[in-house]
């Protein structure tokens, strides 16, 4: 079985296996005719269940043959121009190259003696991102598995910096359109979901800073502690960006930690035309970025950034088998007199909630070294421009109503029948249209609720998608909705 280990004697086998895998995926990508096949769980589960994991195939080619039937044939392909569903992006080739390298070398980014250059690359990219944000010379951060983990760590730091021993008094303020991970983090941090105050949004789905000010004052009057304000730069449903300068001013006035969840909107950091939409983010205490959204990176690639790197100490624990203090001090005496322990041995585990951690930073490194930041920004600008064109199509189409004009690349809308129908029937028609479209495999769209009513959503993250694709999908949705209403209204009348 040692023949399957990757080492100097198996290099040729590695080359053949990886080449065959790449060729198969490349052929699959070229042959994909839709984002999905429409397979159901009932169809696919028996195929997967029939695999006997205790009887290995022994050959990579045979395993790839089997993989076609259990995964590749029915995967949801985000690179297809009619995948318009969730915040999933097609990925850039330099990042995929980085993924291949990091998986083969298998560095673990917790300690210097497991990663060496990988540690320095990650730190360089953290500095690059904090520089783009404008967090200042003391800024720092660490890569994470995704926005949920980044938000959790940011709110952990906020909790510790609040310095209260009575967790019941701590409050977090975020818009009613913020990501669910804010509530989830409050629960995990022992604050309870009631600790999160949902601030109403305006007609453009942006947090109302006037209401936020009133809520903060009420919090103070009740003897409670405004622990943190979470501003969202790109809400999941609407792509809306909260008024960051006003929120920053309120955070400073009330002594609250300001966190900006820019998991979606972080692509603006690379935009040459829309960077101003993030004005005010430089005043944040912490920021979440998801490179695997608007930087077109493979999952996972995220980071939490902080204005003051010293606050990351709240995630630091020492273990003799990882980052023992005596070892660090001995290293320092042998190699010089650096001023801080972090400078003595750059162990990233001192900053992270994770221990073993992939070298996901390499994907972004390769992307920047091949394409540059402007190349990433141009891709994100393209999908934002596309959303503006899609909004124009929707507003001109009497079959649809659209909720807000997009700031980023998301459109929330719903089919509205010409003939009279009850609100419940309209909801059911839109829900049916989404499910029928997914089952057909012709396109994928997302769904959400607005004021209790069922809506549909385009999340546009593929520069290959065109206005013609959007128009074609709108026709498909209308067809499914009209068929549903026609059949069900006739049935109800009979």
C-alpha cells in the first residue's frame, strides 16, 4: 500500500493520476450543457449506497470511472452561465493551480515548523488585505474556513474586549438583513440569541443608522453594554451595504466594537470603479472577507482581519507540543532579540480558532501573482454591471416585480401573474417555478422571503453570464409559474 503514498518514488504515479483527473474534469466542464442534471436524492442515493467502501478498486482510473456516476455526472456546476443561485463563484485557473500544489505538499498553517514559507505567504496576504481596507499599521488577521468562522472569531474578540463578566448584559446590533451567523455566534459565545438586536432597514435594505442610534441609547439607559455593532457590506439576500461611516461614528460614541461583515462585498477592495462603496470600512475594529465569493477563489478561502493585532491574543492558547513558551524564548535567544513573542516564532495557531489549517492562502497568492488585483476587480465589476442590466430587464417586464436596485450583483424579484390570484397562490407559483426549474436542470436560481412573501433571487457571480441568459431564465420561470397557476386555478374552480 506504500505505492499510494506521495513521495519521491511515486512521483510518476502521482503525475499520471493527477493528469488523468484533470483531463476528465476538463472534458466534463467542456461538455456541460446545464448547471445541473435534475437528479433527485431518491435517484442518486441508491447509486452512492451501492458502493462498498471496504472493497477498494485499487486503480485511480477505475475510481475516476466510479466518480463519474456518484458525483461528476450530477454535480452542480457553478461555472455554467445559468447557475444564478447562491453566493458560489466560478474559480480562476491560477487558484486551482494553487489548490493542486497545496494539497500535494499538505502544509499545515498552525506552526512555523509545519509550514515555513507558507506562514510568511499567509502573513503577506493578510497585510495586503488590511492595507486595501486601510486598517492601519497595527492590523493583523488570519485565514479561516469561511465567513461564519470569521464572524464568530470577530465577535469572540469583541466579547473579550468588552471586559464584562456578566454576559447577560452584552448586546450585539446588526441589521435585520445580516447573516444568520451573527445570531449563531451569539449563541455559541454564551450570549444567547436574545443578545442580538435586529435593527430595521430602509427601502434599500440598508441598516437605518437613526434607529441604530436610538437602540444604542436605549441599551445604555437600561444598564446594558453595547458589545458590538455588525455592519454588513453586501447582505446575502440583497447585496446591500450598510452606511459604514455613520455606523463607525456611533460605534465610537458608544464604545462598541465595530465589525464589518464584508464576506460578499470584499471584491470591491479590488475594484477600480466601485471601491468607494466601502468607504468607512477602514474605521472597523474587525472585518470578514470571503475570497471564495467575490475574489473567485475555490472554497474555502476566508479571513478575519483586525485593526489591532494584539486583540488576537484572545484566541491564543499555549501547548507544549505546538507553541511552548520555553521553546519560543530559546529560539529568540539563539537567533537574536526580537521585541515580541510573535516575532520570535511566527506561529499562526496563536491567532486562529483552528489548529490544523490548510494553506488556503496559496490560492489567492497564485491569483494575485498571475492576474493581479485589477484582474480580480474587473471580474467583480463585470457581474455588478450585469446585475444593473438584469435590474433593467426586470423593471421593464410586467410579469415581474423587483425589490431593490442592486449595489452589488444580487437581484430579488418575483413573478406576478396578469390574472387575479391570491397572495398565497402567487407564493406557491414562485416556489413551484424555482423547484421545477431546478428539476429541469436548465438553470438554478435561489429563493428567499421578503415581508413573509416568497421571492426568487439571482446571485450573479459569473462574468460569462449574459443579459440574454437572464432573459431566457425569466421566460422559463414565467412558463413554470403560469403552468402551475393554470392547472391549480382550473382544478380549484372545478
